[in-house]
C-alpha cells in the first residue's frame, strides 16, 4: 500500500480576512479619536464662555460697588426685561460726566449699564443680561445677575439636550440660550 504524503504548506503572510479586520479596528480607533477631539473643542468653548460670563459679572458687581452711595436706591441697575435675541450691539455709553462735571448716581448707573451691556454683547455670542437688585435696609444690598448667550453647539442642533441652565423664570428665553447666575452682595 502506497501512501502519498502531501507536502506541508507553509503559511506565508496574513489572509485577506485578517487584513480586513485589522483595517476595521484601525478605522474605529481613528473615528473614536476624532469624536473625542470634537467634544474637547466643544467643551473648551463652553468653558471659555462660562469664564467670560464670570468676569463680566464681577465687572458689573465692581461697578455697582464703586457707585453705591448710602442714600441711593440701587434699583437704577435693574435690567428686568424679558429675553429678546440681540440683533445689533447695544448703544454706546453716553455720559454727561466729562472733565470736572460730576455725575449723579442715576447718570453713572446708566453709563455703567450701557458700557457693561456692550461688553456682554461683544464678548459672548448674542450676549445679553438680566439684573435684579434687592435693596435691603437691614442688611447689605444684593444683586442677582444672569448672563445669557446663545450656545453655538445648541443652535446648530448638535446637542440633544436643551442648553438652559439657570435662567430667571420671567426671562422666557429659547432652549439654545445658556444662562449663568450670580448672586452678589454689594
């Protein structure tokens, strides 16, 4: 009886299936890294806007403290209108206080608010604000400041959840508007 011995074949390289699986895994890894990079950019921008809002709230608080006479009603700093999407920059601050002319409290408050609102608009996308001052005779005056802006990721529809944070209830803003709340003691 004769047996035929088959010569043993040596495997020379990878099969086509192994190559395709490795390309698929590599493609998934690259896609995951791209998604991670996109999220990092988005959250970095959100963090930048939040930092700017904090600086702007501190700016208004400092302006209010600097223009805080004991006898004046701080209600001149109120901005309690319902939300309306800013379509153009607020008017530049006009003041009658130049050189040696002294401002009244109300004139300085109007100047501070106009200048501050312009800064909010210039530094945040469609930035606007809501300010409510509480005069308290027994304690120090306090102000509630909400700074609002349109979040670009929400406006483009890339975010599934609304961006509303802590906007005042009477503000009536759309879902893509982000708000940050600050309570300041004057």
